[in-house]
C-alpha cells in the first residue's frame, strides 16, 4: 500500500510551525523535532499492539540474512480510517523537508513501518535502495522517527561522506536522509527502542 505525497497540502501556519521545529541540517540530513502532536504519539502507542508485531524480513545482499537484522515490526495501514491523521502529519513533514532541503521529485510514501528493538536487537549497515531501479521508480528519501527514550544503545548511524554520524535524538524527532545512504542501528543494550520508518518513492535520478 502507498499514499500520495503530491496530493498533500500545507497551509502557511503548518509550514511556519514546521520551520520552528527544524533543528539542524547538513548537505545530506534534515531534522525536524516534535514532528507529531501528543495525541498522535498516544494513538501510535495504542495502535501497535503486541499481536501486530512480527519478526522483520529483509531483502539484503548482506551474507546470512538472518544475521543482518533482528527487529520486530508492524505496519501503519494507510487504508485504515484511524491512521489518516497520522499520514497527513507525515506528508506535511515530508513535503516540508523536501521543499526546504532535498528538492527531489517524490510521488508516494510507502506504507510506514513500526519497529521495536529489544535488548540485543540491531540492523547492520545497509541501504534502503539501489541508485537505479528497472521499474523506473525507486525509494529516494528515507526517514526515521524515534518514539521513546527509555532505552540504551540503539544509535542510528549514518555514513556521511567517509565519516559516520551517530544519532540518539529526543523522541518524536524525524531524521530525513537519502535512501541510498548506508546506515545502521547499533545493538540495544537496555530497554526497548521504538521507531517509525518510511520510504518516499519517485522516478529514478537521471
């Protein structure tokens, strides 16, 4: 399932509020703090019940796929009436990040994934796509939103021009980065790390 980014609209007030929440950025990364309102965080906590979680499956070129990722995941159903407000907020944030920083042709958001990393869970370095897809459409912009801070470890590491930047941001912070950028989640050492991740698609880069 997917949701159309281009149909998203944003008034000047919403844009102004996002501008105030923009924390920092560099050539490859754009960060927005407090990206979701409190009622949405509460909704997500109630929405992702234990019965929805399953062990993550991946398509990876990493040898021994079962050693590449240990995470429990669930999906934010884009066709569920109760998730429409959440997707609207996400579309606004994506559009703002893209308009302000990336300026890419983005067409739709893939179904958003919720993840729980328990003690020992991790995701080894990987990319979310290749630079070119034979279908003509590819993942171009990825984002990660951490939902809690009562855990240790679990840093998000992004490989930025021959160096690695490690992030353990405050909860409800969205980190946008190119889907082709290598990244990983370090092993969690205490507690449970909870996050939303998403992938925005568009035509291949020319």
